């Protein structure tokens, strides 16, 4: 876990996006002459020039913020349902999306974000999405993941590159397979939630039985035998009400939110979600929704959020900043240069 902390503190990101435009064909003109011209050959209509995606700089007080994409939300919540209730925060990364752009994937990946300790590198290269939940007191990690490979096939492939599987193969737990794994002396356990969804567990000083117990707790949450992080009051509703992105974070305990580090508690805070997505012009947009149990608590928190973000706006040079209250929720939208991704994502992400 100490390696994860060092890398997370050093994360700095940059990426390049380009929008290409098709040239419009100029219209032909007819010469002013009485001599009849030959009938023109039919020509193809000019290809329309695509318009770039608009950057939402409109007044945030009245801006329409779309909800999460249903399909992407289902994929995200499926992974997060593997996080036991005892873990109060989780960070998500869509690796398939990042790999679809070679330059983007080179600068935003688990290594850069300090998430590489969650899974062995050979296994990380075989997954399409990753969520990391950390217990900052026990230094334990639970890592749900999605793969295009069956989990058993993925592990057999990884074992051919040095991943050591303990015992004589997987052992059953409530209809799931569980493996013991050793990576250069680091003990992990990995289990199947379904054919292409799995969970890994590791931690500082864990013995095999303890790692296995963590994966079993994740499977209990996934199957509904125990509570998961998503059972925190209001957290699922917050996830549904922010746009989907290539990165996300969810917290059920607001006191871990770095944005409010200088505040002694947030009375009535029920949960926080944040998502990040790309915009044209080397920009990234962050959407965060902070839920409270009452409107008065939300009003107080909004004032604190505006003060904290105005300070960050000057130091981070935000391209755009919007904060507003929606009943018992506080909504924040920040647009920054992509090079500021790590610093801004940190404001709304788990801290410890």
C-alpha cells in the first residue's frame, strides 16, 4: 500500500485530443453571358462539416446536466456492488476506453495513478475496467474488475508469464471460484463474480486466509448476502444523476473528501460521487454531486465548496467553474486543462 501512496501523490496527467473538419465545397457560379452553357454534369452534394462538441460554458445556474448513460451506469454499479460496506470509498477507471487512444492510454493508466498495486501487471493488461477500494486504516485493497476473458482463462494466461497460482487450482465459495495467488511474495486472492467479472484482494501483511476472507466478503456483497458500498443511503441515486465518464469515484463518508479538508465535519453529508470525461481542446470536465440529508446542510456546504474551489481555481487555472444547490444536493462542475486531471480529481476522490 505504501507504493500506492507514493505513486498517487506523484500522478500527473496529460493527453491530446484533435477534432478534424472536412472542407466545404464552394458553390459554382454561372457566368453572366447570353451564350447558353452546356448542361452541367451532376455533382455530388458537398459533405457537411461536422460541428465540434460544444463546451458547456453556459451559465451553470440553468445548465442542463444529463444523467448517467444507462448502459455505462449498469457496468459501473455492477463492479461497485463487489465493494463491501466496510470500504467507504472506491475509484474507477475505464481501461478499455483509455486504450482506444494510444497516446491517451500512455498517460492515464493504473501505473500513473498509483493503482498498479491493485492487480499484477500482467493481469491488469487483460482487464477492461478496474475499481479500487482501499481501507486506509487496515491498508487492505479490494479490486473488482471486468475482463473480456473468462476469469479462469485470464489467470491461466497470466500464469504463463510468471503469476503463481497456489494450491491445486480454484476452490469453491457459494458457487464462485477462488484462487490463491503469490506475486513476488505479495499474497493475493482472486475470485469470479460471474464469467467475466472478478474481484481481487490484497493488503499489507495479509496471509492467504485473510486475503481469501476479503474476496469472500466481496462475493457476499455481490450476491446480496451482505451490504455493499452502494447500500449507503442515497449513493446509488447520486451515481445515476451525474454524466458517465472514463473515471469515477464514490464515497459514503464525506469527511474523507479533500475538498473539505479545512472543514471540521460536514453535518448531514450522505455521500459524494465524481465522474470525469474528455472535451475538445485538451480539456476534461469533472461532474460531482454531494448529497446531504437536509437543505440547510446543503446550503452551508455549498458556501464552503464555493470558497474552497475559488482558491483552487486561482492555483489550478480552471477553464470553467460552476457550483449550485439542487434541493439536498450540491452539484459542482469544473473544466480544466487535461494536465490538471490528477490535482482536480483528487479534490473529490478518497483521501487518507
